[in-house]
């Protein structure tokens, strides 16, 4: 099955409003054969939406309640109001620093789908789990609990080995493909092979222009969730034009 590749830049807590506008404005003038997205800081999102052109603009996180007394959080209803195209949920930094759980990821995913916002659901193992040979065990638990009872064809799944994020380390192409294939197999068990074949699976973890080509050549890798290499327009365009 042909799945349209999708490359998303996650800017995390980087870039000023001014720099974000310049970057998105320049990128949005290009035409792409794939889908390209940027997740800026939350306060910047409605501003860059005005100049996004051909670029998808989305959020790095949202709360798992539609409204209420949750100081400092952002609701999915508000993301819908400002026309957010997608939202990243379950990123390893959210799981590690803010105790995000598979249940909260699942709750957010359901609310995002109800709001017609594309969830980018992140899964991945820590260095300790990787070295202990528990990759598949960890990924299976995350997939089964984070993506239970949802329309998976409307989701993007991002495999991001925690030990490869921002470290300069990258999973070998073979390892990345094997885990992404395992994710698709688990989704097929949960739903059906037909539905699993519709899901786009990204790889994330020190993706850069020098390795994007071989990663994208893998049959079960349909894109990339990019950190550092998405902060400079030149390197990000190299990734897009792999």
C-alpha cells in the first residue's frame, strides 16, 4: 500500500516568534511531494498558522481534559479553535519529565480524533530497556494501551528510541525497520492488516540529512519526527528533499 510520507519538525522549547515566522514563511512557499509539518512552541502556533502555506502546523502537547482547573495546560478544544493540524502526544520527554502515561496518551488521542486533529503518537524504549532486550515488550505495551479503541488509520505513530534522541546516536536502519514493522504487526493484531497498512509510522531519533535516505527506503518507515535537524531551514529542507 502506498502511504504518503510525512516529516515533522519538533522545535521543542526553541525559536522566538520572529524566527518562527521567518522559518515557516520561507518553508511554506515551497511545494512538496510529501507532507511536511512543524510543531513550534505553543504560544507561537496561532501566529505561524497565518503564514504556513503548504506546511502543517501542530502542537507539541495538549491536556487530556477538554476544559477545567488545569493550570498551565492547553485544551484540545482550543487547538481545534486555532486550526491546529496535528498534535504530538506521548513524546518521551513528556513521559519522562511530566509522568505522561499510556492512558493519558490514549485519552488525548481519542479527544484529538473527535476534534479532527491528527494525533502523532510517540512510543519508544529507554537505553536500559534497549540494552536489556526489552524493546518489543515495551513497544507492545505502549501500542496496546496508547492506541486502544481508536481509528488508527487517522493516526501517525512515531517510533523514537529514547536512547537516540538528542544524543547523536541513531538506531541502525535495520533496527529502525524491524521495530516499525513490529509496530505495524501489533496494530494488525489489534485491528486488522488492512487498517495497519494504512498507518504511517515515523522514525525519530537523531534523524539528519546523512541518514534520512536509507531510513525512508525501509518498507515500514513512512516519515520522520525530527528534532535538532529541523531548527535550521537548510538542513530541514535537505531532509524534505531526501
